[in-house]
């Protein structure tokens, strides 16, 4: 064999990254080597890491939770099967916030994830797909799958300086993906280059009858062929994202990225998305509400762990103790929040209002884009909005990654603030990608410099529903331009 | 959007029973047991301090037997006292009016579960018909089985509901070990059928009289489609075994308006809905097999309450008293008895100055009163949430129209047909025929009539009578023979009964001979009716006029006092005794009762017998 498949190299790194706690389970080295890679598959020899809330039958699937700490799924998720069928080798299952609930990959039964750096001080890898991001960043795999419910792929990509893509809702199969908030959950892709992300997306972007929310072929055919990024595009700058708490380093990188696109012949336009202000609040009502429902199945009766001893009294069900012990504090908190907002006394004021805001957020985007939303408009492609834009460019997160020691002292509300820029695209189901933009040296964060972390800011490109390829193309341009400049 | 595939499904299903074996063979259902032999749900014993769930796990037939025993015992004990208290109750009922609304859950007759391609089953090996989603495995998603809509839609049409063009699925949350997902998928916000009704006619009541005096129409608020739960099997002392075969079996829930004011009306309503669901082939089993369960909402109010005293209201029905709900009634009898017990409890409470609390109560067969399960403060908040994984169902008008056109005849239609001139039955006989043996008796009856009609196709005056005569024989004569035995249509094949009746109508045999023939066939005589008649020399050899007169004179001479009674005291019914004597004194099959009576009347100079 002329080329050493990349996974041999990855295996060699295993011990060097163990302290980052990026993996919950690793494929057994001997078994990986013994699998003869299918040399014909398009992903032959490619090494893949899978977030641990995506079901695999070879390795345990824990979702980072104590209640599933020993769970082995009887089946593979569709996305896993498609990668394996194409010849990819699964390296392991990555660590994450329990059931995807968190922004720093700290809320895991298996301990927090740290990102690569020199010093003792750990730095947040972002969450909830932090393990997947670190696995890519550290070169342990070519590509990693994550899930993005409110930014869980884009935020870790931004914090670790890699590419993280959340496709349009309904394009990638969710069959076998453990639900957190299933109206928002999207399988996402993390890699070092836009091209690797694109290849993976092309492989997985197929209808799956097993997923009832998978876009059916007839609707897929209605998605328009997006504009080419080679033609001049109208780039939108959402004004509401220029918040006062935005770190100067990030604002600077944003301007830099806009200039890069302008230099490519695209035009820049300010855009208003007024409902964005309420998006985060709406998200933190809707996601916990769905989570409280989706997580009701974990009772240790059919699978998963059970509390020691007798559980159940005449006054309670047979798994009150099991659920109390099996879930971590953040998950318990969100289940309680969701249970409240769905209760008869609160649903009108919380859940229903939040759904209305979700609709407004989507309408904001539809008004901003020149292309009509193919899911909303009727069959004939309606007249495009000439004053609209083709894609939006904004930061992925308002801050640079923080020290884990700082985060530990934060309350959960400030944790959610990291999601403020990623949540709107999730609520509207839009394709969004985060790509790293270098920040000026004079803006470098001293803490991060001390830790020896490469300093970049994540920039987010958001497109109209179904314009996934356009989003990827613009990301490529930004990526190439930046390299040229550096 | 879904209308198109639905039609395709319809084409395959419209003319066949819903359980289509070839479809079952074609697909490879994703069953835990078959496809993933590695993963088996190891039996997990749940340790608990709870001794028994509030669910009725005793086999139904046993409960019935126990109840009957209990009741007999009670009746013996209270033989004297009960009459008095009964009377007391009656005056109370003049003051208080009962109001009842019913929720009926029925298992649909479908090949597959509601949200997976796993096949439905009854009494199969536990946990062999369970797909990943049914057992709520992480990452699994619902696959709505569109064919399950067909029996659901038929039920709704048969109950005169408006089929909603769009309906949606919601999650109803509560924790119980028989509910693997922690929620039941049901239709709370937008059910598939609304605003139906059912009319109860006097013949729908066992007594033949409706307590309201005439037909009663009961509104149906809505029908929704939902999932069934797992079966819990108690292994004493404290182990529960769970069988997930029943999980996600499609159910419909039929919710009536509080339009019912009598316990017997409620029972008749449940019985009739059950019959209708069966008639349109929408359900698998009757109530007694556990295929149907009912919850009843019971309240009472003072009949002469002054206007202006505001009561409670429900879906447009106002002025109601505080209601309680009695859950999980598994038989028509339980529905009736539970309502009576709860009505009396509420009246007693109100008359002694108490207040009825809104609460959930239980009823066990044979008990005298309902039992409190939980109060309002203990009510479960189900936190209904639209299921984000399940798209709305869109039902096209063409589908609804097709199903409406192909709807089988309903019991009311049958009764109308049977009491019409065409068949000439009384409405009591018609409804008896319909209710017996799951409709088998009716089919048998139609076969007999059909056979007789072709036999007598040329004889008009006989033709008009065959319906009534056949009804009499199928219900009375054959019914008497089957009194203590399970009905079987092959015991006396319909053509054999038709042959017996045909001979009778042609006056080739006497009625007595016909009955004898019937019992011979019933006891297993394999010979053709025609052969038995010849072999056993049963053919009617009519006596000559002279012979009749001689015979009649002879019997009249023996009883001059009776003759006097007949002639002078007009006691004409005593003629029958002489007819019997004439028949008894001559050979089998020679004396026809009609001819005998005519002769007697002639001799005694009485008016001739009226033609019936």
C-alpha cells in the first residue's frame, strides 16, 4: 500500500490527546487496523469521529449521560451507516455536554472536554460537540460528526478554530440521533477545511425514509440551484448582531471578513432582523420543553442504568430515583424548565409565545433574503426580493473561548449567552457554517496566548433554507482569501 | 399532501380485510427480535414497594363470574330490604337528574402498529412484535402507518362525524412503566373527526323500550387516534413483567357529549357504538376481550333548580353539576353499574349537604360503590405538546367519499330493512337477530330467506311470508335448540332449515313434523331433509273430509261439557284442546291443525277461522 491510511497516524496520537478528554469511547486499535478499508468507497481510509449521541452498534452510545453510561445501541444511525458504507473508519465516540445541553462541553458524565494548548490551564472547546471539535483540531480524525440544536457544532468550531457546518434542517438523516429538541436537532459536520465538510455533506445529503422529518425527494427537487459564489453576491450584515458585548477582537475579525468578501466583488448591505432580540429566550423555552418530553423515555426499564436498590413507592412511579440519579444537574434543570413551560398553567405564556417568536425569526430571515423560502412559498418560485441578500455574515459567538476555570464560576444564564448568534439560524432551520478568521495580533487574548492556543474568531455564514451549497461556496472563498492574505 | 399515497393504500385495502397477509410478508419489519438477535431485552425485574397498580389485571371472565356470585349473594341477603330502598331511590331520581358523557377506547383492526411497521398481535409470545420505536429506543423515530387511518375513518363516518381535512399528533405525558416513551401519542389539539352523533332507538335497548320514551340522539364531540400501552403482568409478590407487543397498537378514542341521562342509555350507547365499530370492521375484539374500554363522566343536578343558578358547562352543554370521572370500565355491564353507583353516591352526598369533588374514581366489578383514585390536586398535568417528528395528516375529500360509499350497512340500516315489508320482522326480532352471535345469526337468516325465495320464486303469496316464517324458525325454534350451546351455523345448515320450512309452507308436512325434523338435524342426522321425510314416512297424507268429520265428531262426543262451554259460553280457545286430541288420536303427519279446527268449527257452527 503506497499511502498509509490516515487512521494509522491518528492511532499514534491516541495517548497524546488523552488528557483532553475528547472521547468517551475509542475504537479498539487492533480492530481498526484489521478492517480492510474498502478502497473503492469515496471515503476509503478516512477517519471519522462520531459525537456520542449518534447511535453506533460497535461502540457504546452514552450521549454523555450517566443514565446511558453502558448503553450499546442495537442499530447504527443512518449517517454512520452511510459513512461506513463509503469506506470511512470510525475512530471513536466523542465527549459532549449531556444530551447536547451546554455550550462548553463541561456537563458530561465523563468529565469536561479541554482544547489543545500548552499550559496547565484548560480552555473551553465550546459545546455541546466539543469532543468532536477537539478530535478534528488535534488531527485525530479527518472529519467529525456533531449535532447542532442551537449552535452546538458552530460554537465549538469557532472556539477551536476549525470549520463547523449545520446544514438546513431535514437534509441529513436524524434516524439514530438521540433527540434533545427534535424540531431543532441537526446533524452537523466538523473538519479542518471547507472542502472536507463539503465532501461529507455531499455523501450524507440524501433522503432517508427512516427519518420522518427527512426532506422527501419531491421537496428536495424543489430546492433551487443556488447562485454561484463566482458571480457578485449581496452579503448581508445583520445589525442586531453588533451587540455592545461583542469583543473588539471579534468585531475586528468580522470587518476583516467583510472586506475579504468585498474584495472578491461581492457587495455589502446592512440588514435588520428585529426578532433576533427574542430568539435566545424563545430557544431556551422551546428546547427544554422538547427535551423534557424527549428525555421522558430514560427510566432504566428497557435499557440504561438504574438506581441501586428499591425504586418506586406507592406514591411515585417505578423510576423516580433512577431518573434523579441518572441525569446530571444541567439536564435536570432543563427538564424541570421544560416541564414547567408545557404545564397547563404556563403553556400559553411560554411555549406558545416562544413558538410565535420562532415564526417571527423565520419571517425576519425570509424578508432579508432575496431567495424565497422554498418550504413556505408555493410551488412556483415567487419573485425574488431584489433588495434582499444572498447570505448573511456575522460572528459565530460574541467572545473568544474562555478558561475553564472562569466558566466553572459562571451561572447557567451567562453560559447560554454564547449561543446568542447561533440560535436564530437553528430556530429557522437555515444552513449556517462557522469558519475561523485570524484575529489581529494586538487583539490577542493574554490568557489564550499563555495557553498557546491559536487565536481565531468564528465567522458565521447563514443562507436561505436549502442554499447549503452557496453557504459552503462563500465559506470556501473566505477560507482561500484568508490564506492568500496570510 | 398525503392524499396520494393514501389512495394507493386504499386501492389495496378497500375490498379486503385490513390484515393483509401478503403485505405482511413483503416487508421486513424492523423487529428487535428478528433483525437484531444480539440485543435482547433482558428481563428486568422492577423492585417496588407498591403492591398492586391501580389497574385491573384479573382476567375478565373471572371478574364476571365473581361479580355474578357476589350479586346473587347480595340479592339473597337483601331480598326484603332492597325493595324499600329501591322505592326511596326512585323519588330521589325525580328530584335529581343524572348526566353522563362517555369516552370509549377501541383497538383498531390494523395489520401494523400506529408508528412502526411491526405487526399487531394478540396473545403472541411476549415482546416479539416490537420495533425500536415501540420500545422507545434512543434515536428511533415514528413511522406513521397510513393504512391505520382506514378503519379509523370508517368508524368516524359510521358515527356521522365530520372528517377533518387536517389533523395532528400530540404527546400526552405521564410516567408509568407501561408507557415506554414517557408519553402517549394522541390527537389533542386537532383530532381527525369531530361533531358526530349516534341515535338510540327503542330496539337498541334490551327491554325494547328507551327510558326516554323515544329515540335518543347523543352527540359525539370528537374521535382521535392514539397509541395503546404495554401490558403489565404481575408476578407475585412484587415483580412486574412488561409485554410490549401491545405498545402502539392503534386505538381510537370516541368522546360523547354529556347528552346521556340514564345508566341504561349509557350502556345502550356503548353497546351500539361497539356494534357499529364491528359492523364497519374497524375493531378487532369486543369489549369483553379487552379490545374496548370506557371512561365515564358522571354528574347530577337538581331538576327544578332555579334558572340563573349557574352550573358548569362542557363543549356547549351548560348547567351541569360537578362531574367525576370513572376510569377503565371493561364491559357494558360495568358501565351501567358504575354509573348507577356513582349517581347514587353523588345524590346521597348532595342530599346530606355535601359537595361533589371533581376527581377520578375507579370501579371494580361486583362492588357497590366507586372508589376514589385521585382528587383534583392529584390530577396529572399531561403537558400536551405537538409531536415535532410527525407531520400533520391531510385527508383528501376523495378518500372520504370513497370510504363513505363503500361503508358496510350499519345496524340501523339492517333493522330498517328487516322490519320493512320485504322481511316483515318485528323490530324486537330484528334487533335480536342483529345482536346474536356477532351477526352470524343474521347472515344465517339471510341465507335461509334467500334459499326460500328461490324455491318459491313463482308463488307470490308464499313469497311475502317467507321472511317472517324464517325469522320465527331461526329465532324461536332453532334458538330454543341452541339455548345452552354455542351457536354454529353448520349444525343445521341453512339449506336444510330452508328445506324443512319449504315442506311446511307447501303443507307437505305438519308443524310438529317440521320441529321433529329440525331437532333430528340438530342432533346430527346426516341425511337430506327430503330423505328423512321419505325414509321415516313423514309426509302429510291428508285425511278426507269424511275422515276429518268422523274424527271430530268422536272427540266432541267425549267431552260434552266442553262443547257447551264453547258454544254457549263462547270459550272458543277450548277448541285448541280438541284440535290436539284429533292430532293425538291419528297417525303422525296426517292431521293438519288448521284443517282440524276448521272441521270442528263447522260441526259446532262457529264462525270460520280468520286467516292470519
